[in-house]
């Protein structure tokens, strides 16, 4: 029973880390997009 609890806890932490990683990747992509928009605006659109 204790082993099962540890496995569940491990699974939850892995899924949480994965969610954080995906959110981080999405944020980086959005920042890149914004930087490109700013460059376009500076060039005069």
C-alpha cells in the first residue's frame, strides 16, 4: 500500500512538472511573437 502511494505521488509530480514545462514553452513562444511584433512596428509595420 505504501508503494502504491509513492507511485501515485511520483506520477502526480511528473505530471505537474510536465504542465509547468509546457506552460514555460508556451510563454517563451509568446515572448518571441511579441518581440517580432515590436520589430515590425519599429520598422514601420
